[in-house]
């Protein structure tokens, strides 16, 4: 370690650990009367938000919650949840954002694994917890979250309803200082195999993520996503990587926030219209559902900027959005990365093109945001060239990456190798530092010494007029290492043969887009392609079936 | 200390200390071809900047510079200086930005006190150092900074000229990680008495200051000072609190930067015009000089945003600027605070007013920026009401305040009391959290149990048609504690008596603006008001003379 010069502070100087409570100062200071809206139900001001956070801290403390305890939340996207984002970490406790889409068994697993002390649960999820309550080991109390005037009766050990508890609690709480490396939040990420794994983020990490977000989503005139005059509505759930961390940034800036509750497409579109929402983040599936509504046809969406993540933003979706006036951008990150790593980066000259012609820029994974170091590396960990061709695994350094998996240090060691977080994604890097994600590393097909992107190949096969869908996996091959094997579904009434698809792909070999060994020797024409519970192609199952 | 939950990282996880080298990643990544301009002399790209920083690091290391060493710089505002802002801290050394306006004796004092190892010095300042070189104790080498093709000959122990050293040095340097609390920069602040005092800032502090700057100067549509499409030209010197930290933020964002060299008003205006500068920061005196040039009359300044600090932005200057199309904003901070504490905060509705009518908002000290906690307190340290009336000393908490004075811990203890940095400024706080600075605490007049602002009183006296200038100090008074005593200069050919001024002030008593004990019983009509070397009224000298 270099012998740098470190000077002691004055004895009574303030060390200023980075704490989430500091993110709550500037928004109410700038915009005390700014609104926070709960769907078409209610609204309140930033001044109210602050008071409610103080009341929630008192209510939890009155209920015996201590620093270091873990409080689970099962709610839709609500201002209540925003209050939990602040109050729970601010008293020194850990916020566990429960993925309400998990199976009841998995929810129990995560609650027991996280050692939750208190669970705050919306009426809609009471039946789930009542059904498994004997298996929940560490939870002492439940707090009910209700959109109705009175709380439902429940067999859970309930302290009462949230609003009633807040009304009873004191309006002033003295939030303490503590170590900035204290854990603020935890949640579980699911793969196709094994139990959910717990990631965790400290106060310091969330503060830095928030500050860097304004350096990336606010400061660029080409991507003016998050500005003081923005109106923000999340459309990825708050249990999903803190709604990508945007509620913290929006609150720090004092901008108007609209929380939609449940994700009902017609409701979402109505809220867009009513509140003139300018910024959302969204996964492609939900965007497709919103775009399929009748009411979207009469909406002016020319000022709606949407950050797309979770899965790839396709050219088709981006173009269809552009025709409705929607500006879409790709964000890249994952549960382990808090999540922000990179965002679409347009140049001023890109904006002079019609929206449709900007698509090829917008569907790329963008450029790493400030403070983030992204690299693509070969299996030995050596960087591969940034020529837009060579592929490598995406590895990251940033001040806000989960430092391990909770109580599974051996999996943490796998995630972190050589001081870099390994994302498991394969990408190329263009000479202008734009990242282009190609595949999951476990789905990439290693053939003839090259990495072949299963996603690229699926896209090319899908361009055949008879094809409805395609899935490609690698199967072992003595000569080539692996060879691609495709599953194809055809459009109703259409027909195609192995040779038809092969000669379709041969055109891309001739144009130099793929190598000739990328053409699958085997194609199964099937009725359905196996999918996971969240609608992704289940390539592990396909590989298993092909064995 | 609260028992929060702190989890260990995976053994090979990256701890990611906050280091200045991280501020150099995103700008070149976003805008490798963006320009950095040196007046009307030369320009280069961000890609060049990175290479030159690597070369400078090698040149310094080749010259024997080690982590923990201190490198002083005496230069005008140049891209060279920007390179020093990065390369010197990035190798683990301390950058000492020398105030070239100090007397030679004071410069020697600061160099000896900081224990400088190497001094980088512009040709223009060689004579100063040659004249005092035997008194400079710790400096081993000098590096010459020249705008001419060949270096001047000198009696100093010179390693040669900067450009020649860079040309010889390697183009790749492996910048190490080290403790984020390592000191990155130091410089000296001067008062009216005593020796200059050294403040110091760590890597962590400068990174956080930079990130928060985008959260305040970029994210607000009402104060769009620093955006990716901005063109930035500093007009407060780089030795003065790192040009308020803006070069770090501008570089992080990859925006065009124009360094003017010397502050010659005509040159500054020419650069404004040629490069369509959109953002500068400036002290009132230099702004007045620029506004007095002939060439400014033909400049389109409607997109020039200027942050004014150092001394108060007066209504007159702000109005005169507005008539030229210039948008001025007040920034508040000091050497001890890195410096950013608060900035003018306009509301959307303020922007609907004509520029002239926005003045009363723009001349206030604004609202604390994100992560900053500002309070006004009475002499016992208790907060006073935020009613726009009550006055108190401004105290601050923020993650980027000097933690003490270098080698003068007892002065650091005075600066820090009760965990708050005491600014020595007296202000009121309006109900909307806007800070309004009233006076320096040592200049405020404590009369009849109230704090009377000497600045306010000077402004009122100056409104008398015969008055050219005024200075007011408190003098001891048995009954009132202190009473105001005024020094007044009259305009050429004008006359006024004690009674004239008193009856002029009586109008403000009648309108409730001041109390009747604010009317000075004694006024000295003088030829000149004593000023300090930097042009501020020397109230200490006036008080001494009145004793």
C-alpha cells in the first residue's frame, strides 16, 4: 500500500459517514410542497413524507425494532414502500424487499434465510403468509398494509395496520449516525437452479449509487431522464433492486413521484396521461402490455422517457415505441450491482436523426456510468479487444456492488474473482466504449474456438418468414467442442424444413455476419419452447432434454 | 454507537476506495474527442488529456516523487494545471495550489509550512521564487511551466520544462489504489491577521464534492449550469479552492473546457464569444471588469450562466448582467468547505419572470446542495428560527469540509465546535430554506441585544445620493453594548452632514427596515476607506484606528 499522507481530523470534527438519511435532506428543502402520488387514491407532499418517515421510525421502535434487525416488506409500488426505503435503514435496521412473485415456499425460504424480525404485508399477500406461517421461523410481528379503511382480520401475529400505527406514533425521531458500511437493504435473486441468493447493500453504497445516478441520468442533455422538472413513475417493482434505485434519487432531487400500486396496464397508461409522467423504467414485457392498451393510442407520449432493462430491448419494441413517441433507452445492471452499470449514451448528432433511426443506438447497452469500471475478459481474466467483434465476459468494479451473498461466502467468492464482479454476461465492446450484451455466459455456444451468441442466432432464425420463435443451445460435439442446436416454432399455417432454415442462415454467412459453423446441423420443430416462470427461455431445461 | 449489521466482503471483492482517478474514467469514455482549450494558444482532446496525465505521473515519479510528497504548482489557469489536478493526487502525492497573489514572504511561508518537495512554476513567477530561494527550506526540485518554445534560464534547481519532461516520460502509468482518506490537495487561506492557514482535502472528499456538484449544478432545470452540452471556462483561479471544484466535475462529465490563462478582461470576453461559453464562475470584481470591456457589447451572452461567489452578488451587478443577457447565480462556500455549500435555487415560476425581476432571488445565497446540512445558530450553538428575520452564525456539516488546519490543530478545534464547522458568517434563513448572508460574525454589530448587519447598514447609507462608499463597524458602548460607527466617502462635488445621513436612515426606521439604534451616532467623512490587499473593506484596521 502506498504511503500516502493521511491527516487526523480536529477532535470535534464531524466524520460524516454516508447515510441514507442524508438523501432525505435536499428534496424536502427544495420542494416541500412537491407531490407524491399514490395511483388514483391519494397524494401528499414532501413535507408529509418526512413526517411520515419519522412516524414510521417511531412506530417500529415502539414495536421493539432495534438497529441490526431485519424488516421485510411485501407491498405493491406505493408511497408506503418509499417510506420504508428510508425509515427502516435510517433507524439502523435492514430493509428486506420481498419478491412477491416467488412461490410461497421460496418466500418462506428467503424470510428464514434473511432472519426477518418483522414483516410488513399488504392485504393481498396475507393468504400466502397465513398458509405458511408455521414454517416462518424468526418473525416476531407482522404489520398490515391496507388500502382499505380497516385492516383485515388475520391469524398472523399482527401489530395492526400501518396507518393506525403511524397515527399513534410520535412525529419526531432523532435518526442516529452509525458506520456507513452498515447494511441498509437485502433481497434475493433467483436463478434457474438452487435456492434464491441474498444480495445486500450498505448505506455508503446506496448513497454513492444515488449520487452517481444524477451524474448519469440528469447531467446529459442527450439522456435527460431525471431532472428537477421530471415526473417519475416506476414500472419495475420496488422489490426489484429498489426500483433500480430511482426512488432514492428522485427523493434527493425533490421531484414529483407517482406510485402506481399494482401493474395494471390500463391504470398505468391512465396515470401516465393524468400526471404527464416524463420518466419511467420498465422491463420489455410490461412495456409491451402497456403498448397493447386501447388508451395508449390517445396519449401524448412525446415527453415520456423510459429506461428499459431486465431483458434486452429489441429493435421491434424500440421502433414500436418510437412510433408512439416514446423515447426508450437501455440500462444495464443486475441484482448484484445495485443495479446501475451502463446506460444508452447518445451523441448530440444522434438526436438529429428521426427517433426511428436512433434505434440501433438505443438498443445497445450503452456506456458505463461515472465511477463504474466495466471490462470484457476471456476465461483467463485477460481483457479482450474493444473492437466491437471480440467477445468476453462482462466484469465490473464500482462502489455499489454486493460484496458477497448473505451467509453463502463460497458463492460470493465465485461472484468475485481477481477483484472484479463477474456478471455472467458475454458482450463485445465497441471502439467508442459502447457495451453490446450478446448472451449469458452459460448459454453462449463455444464452437470452433469462437464464442457464438445464442441470442444473435435466435434473432437471425426469427427473421425467416415462417418462424414464430426460436431457441438455440450448444450441444457437445467432438470436433467443434459444441455445435448449435435449434428449437423452432412456426407461425400458424406456415411450414419450413431444416434446409429452408439453413439456406436462410447461409445468406448471413455470405454477408459475413456469422461463420458457417454457426448454422445448426439439427433443428427440432416444436409446438412450444420451454420457458421459465418469468417468461425467459429455459435453456437449462432444453439442454437437459437434449442430453 | 447503534449495533447495526455489517457484513464482510468476499475475500477477493474489490473494496473500491473513492479516488480521484475514478473521476477521470467517464469523461474520456463518453467524449474522447471533446476539446480542452488553452486560451487562443492550443487545444487537445480528452484522449490527449488522459495520455498527458499518465506522462506527468511518470515524469514526477522519474524525478523521485513518492506517495506522500507534496508538489506545489504556481500557474495561471491552464490545461497543464488540470493535468496536475489529476496526476499529482493520483500518484498518492499532495497537490499544493499556491496562491500566486500572496506576497513573496507569504508564498515562502506556505511552501515551508506545507513542506513542498517539488515546485512547478510558470515563467511569470520565476523572479519571485529566485528572489527568495534561499528561504525555501524543503523544496528539492523545480519544474518550469512555459508558454514559450524554450524554457527560461533560472538559478533555481530546475529539472527542465514541463513539455520536455512529458515528452520524455512513458505514456502509461499504473495508478495504484490507496486509502480514500489520503490527502489529495492543500492550499492556504488568508485572513486579515496572522499567517495563512493550510486547509486540506482527501480523495474521498473531492470525489463526493464532485458527485454532489452534478446533483446540484446539473440536475435542476432552473439552474442548468453544468450539463454535457455546456462549455465551461473558469474565471476564478485554479489555485482558489480548485476553481471551486468545477474542473473535476467538468472532466467527469466530458464537457468542453476553455482555460483562459491570465485573467485579461478583453481576452476573457473574446474566449466567451469564440467558444460560446455557457458556464463560468467568477468573483464580482472580475465580472465588473469583463462587463466594462468594449467587446462585451457585441457578445451574445444569453446562454452564459455565471456562478458568483467570493463576495456578495449585489443587486446592481446582477441587474447590469441581466441587461446584457447574463444569468447570474450566487454560490456560497469558503476555502474550508471545498467549497460548495449552497447555490441560488430558482423555482419554475421564478423563470417566468423577466430576468431583471429574478434578481432578488439570484442575489440570495440559495439553498444548501444535496448532502449538505446548513444551520444558523446563536452564540450558545442553539438553532435560531428560520423566519427570514432571526440571525445566527452559519454552521455546516457536509462530507467535504476540511477536517482541521494543517499543523495547527488548535485552530482546527476553533473551526469545529460541537461537530459543526463554524463559517464565521452571520445569516438569516427564510422559511423556504433560502440562506441570506448578512455579515462576517466579527463585523456584525451587537447592539441593544440584537445583531445588526454592518453590510445592510452600508447598503442603506450608500443609497443616499451624495454617498460614494460606506463602511460601518461596531464600537463599544456602555449602554448598548456596541453602537455603529460609520466611515463615509462622498461623491466628487457632493456634500452631506451627519444629520443628512441620519435623517436618510430614519426613513428606514419608519418603514420598519431597521431599528432606531441602527442609526450611527458618529459618522466620519473620509477621503478613502481602508481596504485589504484583495480589495475588501479592512474593518479590523478601522476598529483599531477608532480605538
